[in-house]
């Protein structure tokens, strides 16, 4: 099976290009019928050290195309954090139920504070002749629409039941820990600060006063919630570098700042 992928070539004058270097391609974790038809590159908003692509993912079996996100620190090594559509196909009859492809321009901050990207949507399958009926409905004209996200919510770590993960030890630059998260009904998030992730992990690695038992559960939905432990949020007198252990139930964590 032939599959399309994404390469990187460079030129100073748009004439003398370097040979393309393969930087993003379907692998063994993907369905065998997908290809990457193209992408929209943009730097992550307010960052100069994080690169992003909105990748057009073509599914040969269904003849549909949707859009995923990929991220990179150097523009050469890319990962797709969730490997699912960040701009998914719409419902049958919506007009974007067969093909979705992002347009250039990157991410814009919209007047209501949401982040947005323009995309093209079509009800026609990729290889279908123009005018073909699909799913019993006449083909609709292609349209340009907005995909919208709350800030810093392109992807995240989700626990549909109870789960836990650890952010490795990092240099602390703030005197508080803030989380961007959302919880489903009955959901919650708790945080524990630890001084090291080196084995053996035991009670001695937990920063006194900042354990799961001390943490006041976070509930609901917040873009920038300060985490507290028995009413305490100030981290100025703790270690300069900390690891963050997060436990959650029916919740999704998108971003942190510490």
C-alpha cells in the first residue's frame, strides 16, 4: 500500500531546496489504511519553543479525511499526542461529514477568548465524482468554517475512571501550581508534589504537607485553577525543582504551570 507522509525541506531563496527529510509518517500504531495528505504548521501560541501541525489524515477504506494535531520541540521529531481527530468529521448532513482539512494562518485568538482555526469542510468523499450523493443526501457545496477550542486545550490526559500520571521533575518558575482541566459528573483532580521520581518511590519522596491527602480536590471546569493543600498554595519555600503527581477520576487535564 502506498502511503503519503510529511517531509521537511529548506531553502533561502525558494529555488534551491534541500532534499526533503521525512519527519512525520504513519507507523505501526496506526491503521494500515491512513496517509498524511498535508498539514498546517503553526508555532504554539505564546511559545517560541514548541511547534505544531494540524495534520490532514486520509482514511483510504472510508475515503474520508479528518485532522489531527502533532507537536515538536525542534521541528524534526514529531509526535501525535492522542492520535485522534482534533477537528473530527461532522454528523451526517452537516456539510463536513466526509472531508475536513485545515487552512493556513495558524491559530487565532477569537473575540470571545476561544482559539480558532479555519478549515474546509465537504460532504463529498475524497474520490467521489462531483455531484455524487452520499449517505442519501445531495452533495453540499464545500464551506470554510471555524474549529474552536478553549485556550491550551488541543489535547490532554484523560481518565474515564480513576487514573494517575506523573510529570517528571522540573525547575519551578512560579510560586503556585495552576491547572487547566475539566471534570465530568462526579469527577475530581488531586495533586501531590514529590521531590524525586527516582526509585524507590515511597512516602519519603512526598513533599511534607503536599500529599494527595492534603490536596483539596479540584472539580468542575477551569482554565487556570490554583491548587491548594489544606488552604496552602504558596510554593516559594519548597524545592527549586519538583515532580508533580496527578490523580483524577472522570476528568481530563490539559496543561499545568508551576
